[in-house]
C-alpha cells in the first residue's frame, strides 16, 4: 500500500509530458533561501513533514497535497547533485535524475530510440552532470568501466523498520545494438540511438526492503545497473532515505516519543497507554513523576536482524497543565504549591552568567 501511494499512482496518473507549469519552486515549498545549508533544510523539512503528515491530518486533501509537495522538494534539495541540477535546470533537472517522478509513463521504452523526441538532448546534458544519467556511479559510456548505477528511494518509516516491498523506477542504459555503441552509422549519426551510442529505458523494479533498514543505508540490486560494453549488466545501488514519522523518532534501534500526562498522574502515579511501533503498551507512571522524565520500555524498539538485538521504546513524559482557569483550579494549584518541601528553584540561585 505504501509502495503504491509513494511511487506507483503518482507517475501513472500523470500525462506523458507533464507540463503543469504551476509547479512551485522547491525552495519556496520549504520556505528556505536558495543558499540554505543542508542542516537548515533538514530541520525545516522535519518540522513541515510533521505538520502536514497524513497521519496527523486524516482526510485533509490540502494537507496531503502539501505533504507530497514537501517530500518532493526535500528529496531534491537534500541531495547535493540533485540540488545542483535543480539550481541549474529547474524542475526538468530534478526530474531527469529521478525518473520515478518524471511523469513519463514507465512503459515508455527506449526514449533514445525514435519516439522520445527531445529526450536525447536531455540525456546528453545530464550525462555531463552525472556521469551518465543513472547517477554518480554511472560511468560515461565508451570507457571500459563498471556499469554500476546509483539511485535513491524514500522508504516509509514503518517499512524501514519491519521491511516490505516497494517499487522503484529507474533508467537503465545499454549499448545500442544497431551501431555497437559507436553512435555512428558510416558517416551519419546512428538513427536508432540518435548518435548517443546507448539506449535508455525506464524500468519499474520491485525492491525488497529488509527489516531494520537505516537512514542512508544501501540496497544492492544485482544485475539491475546499466549494460556495459562487454554486454554484462552492472548492479544498481539504491540509497535509502527513511521518511520521518509524525510521532515516533528513531535513534538507531531505539524509538523516542513524548507522552503527555495529567498533573494527577504525575503526582499520584497511574497507568497510561503508550503507543509504540509494536502497538500500544500499558505502562505505569510512578508517583512523583517529573515533567521531562524519561522511561524505557525494553525490547519495544527496532529489531536489528544483523545483531539480533532489539532496541527500546524511550518516552519522555510531559505534564500537561489545564488552561481553563477556574476558582477551583486556582485553589487546587495553591494546595499543590503548599506541598513543595522547599523552593523548587533553590539550585538556580547560585547560577552565574
Ligand atoms: Zn546506435
């Protein structure tokens, strides 16, 4: 389900040549300047992604659209090379590198081979930029180089933890059989590859994401790279970017979260239902719990198949104070005030600037 909403439906439902000019500037989408540092972009992205995440805005179409827009903008701006291409060529630049969101239907095969029109020009532009449009790993053609290619993929938070299968569209290049990769037929440019020496085709791949996948991790798809001059296919290396969750935050194998509690629960203790990635867990808040105190639910974090260990669910309690002020409330608050053993800020008296 996640795979479809992420990669499938978007591209398939769009027209072949996506000319919706109304596409917003990626920097505007995130509300950052063109010179924004990667850290700043990441920070703002996280904030926006939480705010507009479909899970926190159920049924809100506008928020959903905004969320997709934010994802798309971030996917380009966080990647040095995609960002440079975008700065130089605008949305066309970002699209060429990531055919998964290009608006070109995936059954559109061999776009160097005739029906592709202007795309041959595109690929030569991006060949210079990326060393072969397959990404930084794709080598320029003609050299006896490995045909390994690179791509990247957004993985939903949950899929990264529990594993799953996603779809990825990728551009694969192979030697033009007509001219043997020379790009020339006699003195004229080869009509089949339009002088490129290679044929590019879009391919839809199923990517098995193993459980316990981390941000920045790589999945290798053997034999799914370009076809080298020797006729052997290289491998495709897919870098994983884990989408943030609106509530959980993953830190290695631990999951961090905040649990609001009432003043009574903090003072007298109580049972609270704590959401974890494995479902809600009944947990006990001990009497005298302070706001900001951290608790650990062992083994309720992420399982790492490599080490065989499972992380914890770590939650920080936040004491929520009622905001509707009433005389009875003021009386109860005054009563609480009288219960402190001393000045709760006494340690602050020695603090010097
Ligand atoms: Zn050719």
